[in-house]
């Protein structure tokens, strides 16, 4: 392992190692969040229909991330377990297999998007112009998603060995590229023509390729022979599919919510899209800590250091709750100023003011409902991880959102705190049972 060796993962203070690993990951994710936010900011200045189009395509982008990061997490977790057994050769073969999987998944996804994107856009927005803009932007980011597929894999290879800085540099370079190109390609400048929302898509794709090139310099590894690769593929999917499922379900439920909101007004879809763009900033500490604890939990669980596993979970929850209080404050106290960053449309402001305040109350229970699936995934309990993800995003949120929509638009948002609370209760029960099995194992 490069920067964080066995002593750090297995013996160093949990809080110390989290504080060492998390800041660069938080910074990288902050930069990553700028991709969507910057697009929304400039597109919002260009046209209201363009802003709605971004909200329509947002779940499609999340699906890309779900598949790419799912492969990456599988690679990350499997590599960490091999490092714990001092099997570096197997770890490198895992990285090589992940790269091939990323290429295959990109090819399948980009071809599929050409067939399914148009009908998806038609049922997701009322405005014809918004549909046209969404199709343009969606086609560009789907076909051009090779960069994010490979970059996600390369990033997890670096993180598995404790190297958080190369991914950070890559994210910064990619985001800066996107930030610079966005206004130039959207509005036009000098010899660059005005491209509108197509320019936003092209800027995003170029930024992703820049990040891919940087992480690939040391993150790309030689794949194993075809006869060997089957074993690694199965293990990568085993470790990665819970995360992929969790992210993919995020896509499914946003699509479902968009369809429900479309029965009211396109402005409601815009509000939901803006919420997720802004939420990405306030959830950065939580997601960064989750990224960091996966290899650490895996390493210690394999070595049967159960007390240390519990301490990692405890410290992660405490730190996450502290950070999430900032998000609660902003969504409860200043929802309108947050929305005005992107849109001055009065209907959007009226809907968002109520929606943001209700959703903000879900942030605290979300800490455990989001952390628990990651914990179970890291220790190989994929069924429990999947159950929690399904409960949070499918079994609870979509049905309650629909039922509350029958009462009125302003009631829909109550589904968020309700589903987070139910999932947290289930997660606590499953975690306590798991801890009891560790205690019995230790005693025996």
C-alpha cells in the first residue's frame, strides 16, 4: 500500500486516519459537485427550459455514475482485502479487470442511450423546448461518458492503496476545465460559437476526460489473462453491486418523482433537480467519509478486529452528524437565497421555499440510513446492504411521495424525512444484530 500502510489501516487511531484521508476526498467531491452546479448556473442564465432539461437528464447522469462507481467500489473493496492478505499481484489483476469492465459497460450504456433517451425525455417534461434541450444534452453526456467510467475505476484503484491525492488533482483539473469551458461554449466567445446547452454537455465531457487521463497514469493496470479474469469479475460484482444498486435506485426514484411532479408543473421538476444539485454540497462530508471507510472496514473485518470496525462506524457517524447540521441550517433558514442562485422564476421560488424546508429535516436521519448500507457492503453483507437501499429509495420514498401527492404538491416533500427515519430504524436493528454475532464469534 502506498501512503496508508498496514499500520495505519490496522492500528492507527481511527479518528486520525479519517482526518488524514477524508479532507482530500471531500475536496475532490466538492470539485466534482461543481460539474453539475456550474452547468445549472450558466444554463439557468441561458434559458429556463434549459434548466428544466438538466433536471430531466440528471437521473440519467446518476445512472452513469451508479454503474461506473459500482465497478470502482468493487475494485476498491477487493483490492483492500488482497492488500490485507499481502497479495499485491492479485490486487493489480483486480485493477486491470475493473478497467476492462468499465470499457464494456460504457459501450453497452452509450449504445442503449441512443435507443431509450428520446422516449424517456418525452414522458419527463411537458415543454417541447425542454424536451429538445434535454435530448441534446443527454445524448452528449451519455455517448461521451467513457471518461467518467474509466476515471471512476482508476480513482478507486488509487484510494484502495491509500493515495487520495492523485484523484484529488484529477478532479480539480477536470472541474476547472469544465468551469472555464462552460460560459465559453454556452454563450460563445471570440471564435467559439454560441452552443447553448450543447456547450454545457461538451464542457462536462471534456472535463471528465481530463480527470480520466490524470488518474489513468498510475491507476491503469494490465488485465489478467481471460482464463483468470472470470474469478475477478465475479468478486468485483459481488462487492460492487450493492453500491451500484444503491446509486441506480437513486436514479429510479428520481425518475419516478419527476414523473409524479410532472403532473403538477415543470417548475416542480426544476425544484427537485436544484435540490439534488445543492444537496450534493452539504452531503460531501458524509459521502467522503463513506468513501474512506470502505477499504478500512474491509481491512479490519478480514483481520477480525471487530472492536475497531465498531469504532470506525461510531466516529464516522459522529463526524457526519456534525457536518450535516450545516445543511439543516441552510435549508431551513435560507432556502430562497439558495434557489435564487440558479433561478428567479417566482413559481420555482414558491415551490422550493416549502419543499427545501421540509426536506431539510431529513438530513440528520439520513446520516445512518446512508452509512449503514456502506458498512454492510464493506464487510461483505451485500444482502443487508441491498435491503436498506431498497427500503430507503423504493419501498418507502416512492409510494409515500405518490400518496402525499394526492393531497397536494406541498405535501409530497414529507416523504423524504419519513423514508429516512424508517430506513434508519431498520438499519439500527440490523447493525445491532450484526454486532452481536461479532461478540459471539470473539467469545468462542
